[in-house]
């Protein structure tokens, strides 16, 4: 049995650091492919272009075409090869970063991620999550190395949607809950081994940081201000959660969250990854007989206060029939599923019952909080 921890080579976070991007890229090469969408380019494009120009780095400007698909990976990779780029830089949300990471691997380039929202823990990871052209989750790839640089400008993050920030909290909140389940079952992490003490400590630090600071940080982001609470929660959402999930382990919360992407009503509601994982947390807590009841209620209440989903209604699935849940759960509990990273057997029936129990408990806790 071996323990494995993986991590990016450098992590930089702070107000205004996107303006230093060129200096950080200098040792990596002289030509950088930058993948972003039109919205992000409109917000940070001038800053990035000026920083690269000042550092003498040529910019290969590529607009993202909307989904992290195999076709998009191939299209951007072709541009990277034809342009002679030496660095692949993703600027934006998780899907942009995932394609940029894949291109770096495919083309032998340096890998750089610059998240403009703290909506998930993708930026630090050696992994990409894939979807089809209809936005259905199709799987993920694990890469042989992590980003050479992760650069997070907190001034840009607080200018983004508050909902995206909260979704990142949902994604990060699951990290220790899932890693602890996987540790107990001795399941291998994504890094290919058992979690180190450092990985578990980082996962727990992410959880504790969010419990202590997330509500204050959400309020500060609503005001558009960078505060110590915001800096701590951004680090928890991006760095601590990224290291914790990848070198700790995943379980039911992420399996449910990933597969909710394939449910039409959830797509219609435009739910973000961390929001779907939020309901996955609720279901996992109702599945695990070792999780303390008072702690479970506290997590439900915390998610409700943040506005994360804990009921079917929150997912645009109010009144969903058990038969549909059974079909969903069969896929969830299939061979190789993350749901099997528990120290007990998990069946499709267990998943259905846990989801129904989570919905009922979520409604009950909402009623209690509403009466306070």
C-alpha cells in the first residue's frame, strides 16, 4: 500500500495578481495560448494582454465555444500546434480550464489556470471533466501532472456572480466529508494511492474554514469587497478543496452531483456543479450511518443559510417519482462508481432512500430555520 499526494507547482492568490501573469509565464516560454470566453475576455482581456506584452510573451487568443467536449479539446489543440504555443492558459470557469489543461497534455505545453470565479476546485487538479454537446456528463480524465501555475485574482473573483462563489463553497464543503468516507474504505484517491496525512488535514481545513468564514465571505462578495474572509474562502474553494479531493478521495456526493447534470430538469434550471454537489452532500449524510446526527443537521442548516440545494424542489425536481430516482440510482451505483468508496456496501436502493430522506430532512430544517 502506498500514499500519494499531488499538487500544482505554484499557487498565487491575491488582489490584482492577474496583472502579474506575464512575469510568472516568462520562465515557461515566449508564446501563450489563452483560452477564454467573450465575457471573461471583456472583463480581464486588457489586463492579460498588457501583462503578457510587458513580459515579451506573444498572445494566441482563442475563444471557448461553450462546452468541455472532446471536439472542443481537439479544436483548441489544433490551434495550439499550428501556432507553436509553448504554454496553455485557461482563463475563466472550470470548463474552460479543463479544456486548457487537456490541450497542455495533448500538445506537451506548460499548463496554467487562471480562474475568474471560485466556483469549483478544478483549477489546481490534474483532471478534466467532460460533457457532450447536450451538456450531459460523460466522464473525466486524469492527467500525469498538475498545473505549473494556478493564479487567482481575488478582485476579479468578487466581481463575479455571488451564485458562482456559493457553488464553489458547495463543491469545497464536500471535500472532507467525501475524503473521510474514502479513507475509511481504503479506496485509492485520484492520485493513485492512499491519502497522506497532509491531504486529510487540508481537506479538514477546507471544511472548518468554510464553516467559520463562508457566511461572512458571501456577504462581502455581495458587496464586491475583498476581505480576509473572502481570501480564506477563495483559498478553501480552490486550493484546499482541490488538493483535498484529488489526494484525499471522492464518494457519493460527487457521484450524485455529476449525474444530476444528465437530468433534464436540472439542466433547465441551469444548476452549477457545486449546487448539484450540495444536494449530493445532503444525500451522502443520509446514507452514512456513522455521521453524527447533530453534525448532519448543522451541515444542512449551513447549506440552507448559503442557499445551496438540500431538497428536490431546489433542484427543480419537486414531486419526482420514485421510479425516476430508481433509474438515476442504478446509474449512480454502477460498476466503478464513486458510491463504492464507502466502508459499507451501497446499492441503488440505498441511494434512492438517501435522496428521499435528504429531501425530507431539508424541508424540515428549512421550516425550523424559517420559524427562528
